[in-house]
C-alpha cells in the first residue's frame, strides 16, 4: 500500500509538466504522457511479477513442508 501511494505521488509530480502542456496544446502533451505511461507500465508489471513469483514460492514452500 505504501508502494502504491508513493508511486501515485511520484506519478503526479512527474505528470505535472505534461498536464500543463495539455492545457496549452493537446498534441504537444501526448509525447511526454506516452513516455510516462510506458515507464509506469513497466514499473507496475515488474511489481506484479515479483509479487506473483513470491506468492508461488511461498505456496510451494508450504506445500512441501513436513
């Protein structure tokens, strides 16, 4: 939960220039927003992949425990 709040806070700070560009002209704001979106997507998928891997590892360890 702390990771999600921190990611949201950082995301809002980094998206601020794109939002201000979006107020001026929409076409100019699409470039940084696409880059920002790809970066957030990569961070989120890495986070979910790590979580899924740890869940499977813990489940396997519990199934094989004596």
